């Protein structure tokens, strides 16, 4: 029993929709997941809101008036979503059937998606122009998200950039960011003589050129952008570690007479600055994972932040870094 409520009279409205995937080598579970993903691409004005009551009564509150513009936009969204999964030749369209019942123009919309063949990765190269970064990358190739004979997807491209940034930041490259990397296609193709800065747009351009070929394959290269700040390609070492267990807004590390300073020298140098001695030194130092003389390590940064946060005695915890003056690669 279908019961539309608060619909616009004399106008057709959407009462149901379906998504059909034609072709593509998908398992049953993959097809279910894909249809769910495609359903998320529906324009808000093309969605159906239904409340089931007693299993047999289906109430449609404020059903959207059918508009071909919204249905067409939904189909284009689905095509774009397939592109992000590596299906550059995908096509999406819709057809609408109208049934008049109880004076109501009820529309059922069927979306038909034809994925075509996925664009597979032919080869992956790393053009880093930095011996240390190249060495780190080579040692950690097993974790690469870009693998031969696998579809090239937006999530994997961006994921690979994130993986490399984390790898480098865990090995001293404190200032390294995703802006220093880009993924490029085979520049021998005419369509790629002018490549944009968007890493995924570059891949899309290459795929359009590849459509002229029989085999949908793509050659990738992860390249290093030359940064404006040369410090982004330097390794940084930890200098002094300052701990302010009862920090107050406005506290300064130098020239503040209200702060007591205690220097703890064991195997490393720690400087504890406090207004009142509330915590044992051992308790504070046990939570420190960034140590003087060590290379900066992003994982140790997060460990230290979590260690102090889990202590349950501070409202908030923060770690600041300052480059040491007259030093090319040290941070406090």
C-alpha cells in the first residue's frame, strides 16, 4: 500500500527509483557496495523519502516533484563517481516511467550505469630527485597503494601521497607536506603537454588520451615538486624539549620571572618550567617520546600527545615547535 502525502497536485512526483549496473566484472558483494555508492550520488531533489508502517503501508512524505534536470544531474554524478573508481569510459543514463493512479502522476526512475573496462595501472615510477627520499620510498614499496594491473582510483592516488608524506615525516622531514608531491601521467602523450596541479585531474587527462587506444592502461609517476621553501626537503632533529605542566596563556619560555625552571639532564636534556610544582619529574618524563638528538618523527609526536592526554589531569595538551636560530635543521 503506497500512500503519498503532501505532494504537489497535478505534478508528477517520484515514488521510487532503481539502479542497474550493466556489465563490469563485479562480485555480488561488490555490486551491492557499488549500488550503495551510486545511490549516494542522487541529487537531493531526486531522492525518495519513505516510512514503512506495519510492513505493508509505505508512506511518502513530501515526495519530490519529478524534474528531468535533477535526474540528469544524478546520472552525471554517478558517471563521475565511476571515474573516481578508475572507470573512465563509464556511462550513466536514466529513464522515467509515469503511472497515473488515484489521479496522481507517479514516476519511477531507473538509472542504468555501464562501467565499461577499468583503466589499469601499467607501471608506476617515482621521480623524486632526492637520494634520501628515493631510498626511503624504495625500502617501503610494499605498502604502496598504486600497484600494477590494478584500477587507478582517486582514493588510491591521494592515499599514496598521504602514505609517502607520513613516511617522510616519520624520518625527519618535519616540514614535508602533500604539496611537495604530484602524480603525473605519461607525458609523451600529446594530451598531457599541459598538466594541471590537481593530481587526479592529471590522471583524468591521461585517461582521455588513452581512450584512443585499445587497452585502457595508464603509466604513472609520483614526482617531487620543487618547493619554494627549501626547508621542506631538510631533515630536522630535536633540540631541547620544554615541558610546561601548568601552562597559562601568555607564558613565555624566556624572560618570564614568574616561571621556575628546572633542567633535567639524564641521557637527554629536558627543561621543565612551572608556576607550582604539581607533578613528579618522573611522571612527566615517562610521557616524553620526542628526545633530544633524535630525528623528528611524526608517530612519536602523536604518541607524546596521546600519552599526556591520557593522563587525565590536563584539560588540554598541545605541542609547539620552534626552529632553533642559527641552526639549519634543529627544532625545540
